[in-house]
């Protein structure tokens, strides 16, 4: 009888450790998939923003006659930010995407600022509709970024807490990067239509 106990205790411990490892691994996978899904939501909102820009540029270009360099700057900044966003999904840096997105936002604000100089632009219904859509999109982007960071927080907590930290290192799960946008990047571009 004692001989059976000698095998049962180590076997029981192996089973317990194995079940703990499997549970931790599955928890990491679930949390990592959730973070990936939340990043896809962030991308969707930014893509919506990027998709509005060609219409906004065409409307401004059709109504206002101002420096072509401004439109080129907006278009190039948009392309750069879109490329950085795609690279995040392939292991690129969220911080790099944020930096390029800030450049894009700055260029966009510069273009939108021209509405003060062109009364016909301020009165154009298409321009006003696009501006409202852009502001709504900025709000959706803020919500998506917040949800993404909540998902990253949950995942990182699993990776850092015991026994997760032990298994995370062994199984190759690492902390995820938060989306830490600068304050200026979180502000929706503003247009003053005058009084």
C-alpha cells in the first residue's frame, strides 16, 4: 500500500502543476486574443477617420483656393499614419503609430483652420457634415483606445501576477504596450465657423 502512495503523491503533484500550467496558458491566450480584438476596434475607428479625409480634402480643394502644399501635407501624413497602424498589427510600435498620428492630426487641424479665411467653405454643407463626422469619429477613437488599454491592463495583470508570471515567462507571453496618446492627440480637430 505504501508503494502506491509513493507514486500517487508525485503523480498528483504533476497533474496539479500540469493543470495549473494549462489553465494559465489558456487564460493568456484568451486575454491576448481580447487585446488583439480591441486593437482591431481601434484600427477600425482610425480607418474610418482616414477614409473621411479624402472627402474632406476634395471638399476643401473644390471650395477654397489655397496652398497646394497643405493638401499634400495632409495626404502624406494620412498615408504615413495608415502605414504605422498596419505595422502595429504586425508587431510594430503603438508609440510610433501615435507619433505619426499626431503629425497627421496637426496637418488636418491646419487644413481645417482655413475655414476662417474662406467664407464659402464655412457655408458649404458638405464641409460641415464632414466636420461633424470627423468629430464623431474622434470620440469613437477615444472610446476604442480606452477599451484597448483596459484589455491590455487585464492581460498585463495576468502576466505579472503569481502564478501567471512564472508561466508567462516559460510560455513566451510578454507584457503588452499601452496606447499612451499625448494629450494633444486625444483632442478632436476644431473648426470655428465664426459668429
